[in-house]
C-alpha cells in the first residue's frame, strides 16, 4: 500500500477543510438575509416616527390588558371571545394593543385573579400559554402589541407585591386604606431592592426568551411585538419624591432598558410613563427618564378626571377649564418629544360615562366630545409629521358584561378593560357604545391614510 506522508495528508485535509468552510459560509450567507428579512417586519424608529417594513406606522390602538387571559385554554380563558374581540377591533381600524404580560398573586380584593406569577419563579404555565395563543392570533390579523412587564399599581400585583414577597409584609390595598401616598412609596421601594430587581430581571428574561408554544417562535423574534415596556405607569415615588429617589428611578430605567436590549436588540423598549403627572410634574425628570439610547420612544397618559381637572358630577360647570388643561397637557408632551428627538405615544386616556355612571345603558355624550377633541388635537401635529406617533385609548371592554349591582369585579367575572381596582364600566368602551366607536373608527381611518 502506498504511504501518504503526514504533510501531504495535512495538505489534502486543509483543502477539504477550506471547501467545507466555504460551503458552510455559503449556507450562513444564504441564511443571513433571511434573518435580516425577518427583522425588516419589526417596528422601528426613524427620526421621530415609527416605520414598519419600510412604511410609516402610526398607532391606532387600545388597551386590552386582559388579552392574554382570554387566550388560556382552561376555564380562565375564552378563546371564542378573544377571536370576536380581535375581529371587532380589526374592523375598527385598531392596529395595536397594549397588554399585560405578567401578573403577581395577591390576596387583596382589587387584584386580578388568577395570577401569572404565584411567587418568585413560580409561574402559571396555562396563563403563559394563553399569552402565546393571543400573540399567535394577533399575528394572523397583522396587529402589533406593547407588552408591559410590571405594574406600579396594585390591580395586577405589581411592584408592591414584589416587595411583599421580599420582606414578608402583607400587601396593602389603597382602595381600602385610602393611603395612596404610602402605597406609592411602597411601590417605588421596588427600585432599590436587590432581591426584587434580581427576580424582576428573571421574569423579563423568561418572557423575552420564551418560545411561543403555538407558533414555535421566540418572543424576541416575533414581529408582532412592537415594544417591551418596563411597567404600567412607573413613578419615582409619591408626591414628595426626593432628588435622590428621582435619580434612583432614572438609574433603574437605564439599567433595565439596557438589560432588555442585551436580551433582545431588535425590539423597541419603552417605559410606560404617564408623562409629567407621573414624574411629579418635573419636566427634567421626564426628559432624563427618556434620553437613554435604550429608550426608543416616549409615552404619556392623560386622566383629566382622575387628576381633578373636571368633576364627573358637574361636567358642564368644569369642562372648559378642565379641557384647557388637558389640551395643554397633550401638546406640551409633543413639544418635549420634539426637543428630545424621539416619537411619543399617548397610550392611555379615558373618561366616565355621563354623570359618572357605570351602567352600560348610560349615555356617553361627554365622553364622545372628549374623544373627538383629543383626536382633533392629535391630528394636527400628526399630519404635519411631528413626533406624535399614535394613541391607545383606555380601554376596550368589548363583549364583557357585569351583573353586579356594585359594579366591582370578582374572580370568575368577565375580564374587561376596567381593572379590578375600579368599578367595571368606569372608563371602558363596550361593543354596544355605537357613538364612541364611530368616532374611534373615523379617526383610525385618518391615521391609516398616513400608513402608506
């Protein structure tokens, strides 16, 4: 047998290695454009606007925090209703939903039940599968979703429940104690707790890197997600927040948004801030919280009745002065976004039914006027290409109904846009609210005229 020298063998092996390497490189190069193409469908920021697949993408949206719950296959869910709600919203021109990703178990009455998280690291897989199912249904309808990963308020457990798990102290219900200042301070202590922050990041990683059990797609690779959001309405503390607490809050935002970008560099990230009213009316704080390169756009909310600008028992007598404050609030935030050079989304606003009623049969004349005036204010800068990138009204009740005479939610009742900390029917839009829906549909049509 002819003997081949080591050097000659090595030479041949080198040739084959080169050929193999070239082949693998060719496969990799062929695969790379496909990966890049997948990310082309993600919503991106271009200047002070959003774009999707190379076209403008203005948000015509609603809040539907409970959507993942409806997707569950067990008795918690209602997939038939979910399909109906999504189809109805699609027909209204809604292209974006703001949805709760996770909730935390609490024993207080004004918290949704069941919860996604039943203690640190203890997740309800059926509810997570419900979120999977919802995401798959949204993708079928070419809609996008903002998923928020915590809550400053008590209705989903949120930051205060985290702190209860950390120190063993029972969670306080501000609906009962009326101590909202104390509650807000308790929620804000979440930012300084090493244990709470460690567990929060574990939950973020679990959701962001989760493989959808319906689609087989990792959430980080899902173009139906517009944005990861740190929390619903995070605040630096109560009305007496100190400069130190404000800095802790900004540092928290910068740290967590950086962490999310490490896990998922392709999706947008937002804070969930209410704007100036959620920043103890400190414009510098609001700006500081949104200047990081890892915060892709600004958010703000407007609650003219909650903030005492109008009186629901005297709409006529308080409307003019209250609306003047509301209009200034809307436009001032667009000016701030222009100053920073990022898009901004009005992702919550709402108003009671006439005379503050909760009954589905109550009229909505003042609410309709409010919605129309909000839309008029948004449309002027929107059509000029200024930084207002869209809106989400609060909230979609859809086909949900309550028969409780006191209108308070109890486990087993329909989920609706009004969360358990509020009377059912307070702000939510039912599918029978024809006049309000007509106003929403008309404005959405105008928004879609820009998405070309």
